[in-house]
C-alpha cells in the first residue's frame, strides 16, 4: 500500500487506501507543496479579491517485484484534493481505477493499539532512493493534545496519536 509520491521538485512516501469507488493516498503536505499554485481572482458576488489555490497533478510510483527482484515500475497520476499546511497532510485521489490493488485498512475506535505495541513504517524515507524502506517502532499514546506549538494551537488544539519510529531526513 506504500507508494512514492513524486512532485515537481521532490518526492516522498504515501499510503494508499480504497473506499470502494476510488483510491486515495495520504502523504505529507510538504511533499506536494511545490505543486501549489495561487492566483488572485475577483469574487463575482462581492466584487472582492480572493485567492484561488490549485495544484498540479503529482506522479505516484510503485515497484513491481517478482520473486524478490524488482522487474519494473508502475505509475499513475493523482490530484491533490485536500491540503493542510498546519497539519502537514495532503490527500490525493488517484486517476484511473483501482491502482494500486492493495491498500491499508484503518482501525476502528475499539481497535486502537496499546502503548508499547510494535508498529512498522513502510515508505520512501529518502524519496526514490529510499523506496521500500522499513522502520520499526512502537505505539506510544492515543489522543494526545498538542498545544502551544503555534499561536493557533491555543484556540484550536490538535489531537494526534503518538508513535516512536526511527526516522531520517536527507
């Protein structure tokens, strides 16, 4: 379910999931940030200027492996449909069918792991050169409240689940 997300100037990892009709990919907003385009338009109702934001499609790549050996690569284009700079998240919708075939399954509220339960990260820690990277770690805590990282966190705190994983940045 792991794919590489290639934007105009960089790349990173993403995780695919299916909802029955479409395939979506979660990735970090900073991975697709260079595809963001803004322009000022005039709102026809109010006559006031406003900023329109669009994104250039990104390329998704996944290695084809047979008998433990890479034999090729598959790719699809995806559209950025949601983007949150504050949470560093982007949601992509894959163009053209049910690719990739496998996707992740999300946990139900009652299936949240216990602190200390093992976790794995599968992705592309260094873009294309890190495809297929695997890191282990543990689930640390559910429902953590993040405050005071940014001024907006006081009025709109962020709730997240905390994990401890090996991570590297280029």
